C-alpha cells in the first residue's frame, strides 16, 4: 500500500470530524468515522448514535462500516476515526481486514490501535487538537453517558 | 459469578439455535445468539442478518446485544452464541465487560474465544453437533457468502 499523504490524511480526518460535530449537534456522543477505498473513494461515513437511535452498537466506526454496505473485501481500505477505536471497533477492523486506521486522537481514550498495529494494520495516529477538545469537553459534561458508551 | 449449570447452558443454547434456524429459514447465515442477565433474564436475542438487511455489521452477537438496548453495564451477563465469536464480536464482549460467553461450537470457525478467556471472560465451549452441522452444511453450500461474512 502506498504511504498515506499528509494532506489526504487531513482531508479524510475532516470528514470524520464533520460526522463527530453532526453527532454533537444531534445531542449525541461526538465521535465520527469514515471508510475510504484504496483509490480514495468515500465508501461510508457515520457517527456514534447511541443516544439518537438508542442503539449501543452504533459506534462511529461501525456506523461508517455499515453505511458502506456489503462488500466482498476490504483490502486497501482505510478507516478514519476521530478517536482511538474501542475493542469492538478494533475487532471490526481486524476481522474484516481493513488495511489502515487513521486515528484523530488517543488522549481521551486509548483503545485498541496498538493491538491493530501489532496485527499488521497500518496505524496513523494524529494528535488533532479539535478531536481531543471535542471529546474532552463532552466527557467532562457527560461522564455517565461516556462510561455507558465504553461499558465502564 | 456462580458456575453455569449444564441444563441452563443447554436451554440458553437452544435460544441461540432457534435464532440460527430462523436466520437460515430467511435465506441468511445460520448463526444465532442471545444475551442473558445475571439472574437468567433474556435481555436480547438475534441472528446474523447480512443477507436479510444487507448489513455487514449484523453478526448474531451484535444483533442480540443491540436488541438488549442501552444498558448501564453488563456485569454478570452471558452471551450465548452458536459459533465462536469473530474478532468483531469478541471485541464487543471485551469492551462492554460481558462476563461469560457460551459457544455452541468452534469447529467450523475458530474465533476469539481464547483471547476472551485470556482477558478474564468465562468461556464455556460446548461441542454441539447441531450447531456444527448447521454451519458445516451452510459453508459447503455457500462458501463465497461465508467468506464475505468473515472478511476472507
């Protein structure tokens, strides 16, 4: 796989951040994600919808993956997410052979991105201030909801 | 947590098998699951709906977890599944702190149940002939669909 261009990574992260902001505007948890194909095509995008749909499975990465529909394979695809993926969404990436994960931040939550890297997934960990601020503010204002979302 | 009674395990597995059969009757992949509370209450049940809903996230365990709705925690709960959980559904169990997993069979697919056991989840691995036959027949007749479901 070609190395990821920094500008492309930034543009892809912007899609995930838009999703996170949309979720926040709906009263939800501000985590967004998008799945891109090997050629840069946007395959699916989504955000956490625990609150909006009353659905505990609708983490951002799962929502983006679902939006991409049924596919014969995921080789060369990239999952971009505003936050380090939890075990559930890390498992998704590993099971379906998604090749790369771009993570907006892992400061407010350290998920399974190291595990993914150890199992052959290319992990690009950004230190995006907006992603961090979105989650930090949200967790401070809604600690119980956040703990529910990660099963703590 | 109390040790799981064999008859209870059998009754719970029967629910998951009913789900798997229902999925097969709908033209879907015959994997079923159910989430039970610490007191034995059925919290949610479901089956794989990749084909039925065109939704690649609807693995059986995810469907059962979703059907159980939003919950503050999963301590003491048991996920019963006809088939060893893939990485995605194993990640679900680990992330949300589901205490126990009852697996119908791990012959046709060896998922993440060892990993779960290594991380403190109680794993009860049954060797259920009906679960194995359901999947063996299905995989033989639909290899491409099965490979799609596990990202291979």
